[in-house]
């Protein structure tokens, strides 16, 4: 499943480092900047508007991969759930 465990003196930790690296490579995001807050604060997402059209299949693949990462990354759960609302028609 891509989940790895590390046991140390201070506890057991889980991570998905390998899956995350493969995910970034697959979607050509290796050079992306890391951030502490994965979404802009005060942002309002909407399906309405003049935004550009994107490939729905590609969007669903990215969101699905992010959903899988939430097992070991609770810090991204909120944002992934928020973006998942738009999987029907991105």
C-alpha cells in the first residue's frame, strides 16, 4: 500500500515518502514549493465563473492520489476534502 513504518526510541511513525515521490514525478510536480498551509486562507472555491476548463480525468487522478496520501498526512485532509467536492465537474 505504500505506507512505511519507522520505529525509534521516541515512537513509531508512518510515512509515504516513496509514494509521494512517485506522485510528484507522475504529475510533473517535482519542482513544486512546499508550504505550511496547503491552501490560501480566505479562499472561496466555486464551480461558477470564468475559470479555464481542465481535463476532468487528470484532475480526478491528482485528487485521488492526494486522498491516498491523507493516511499519513492529516495536515492535508481538509484541503483534499475541499477540493474533492469538485471532482464531478472540475
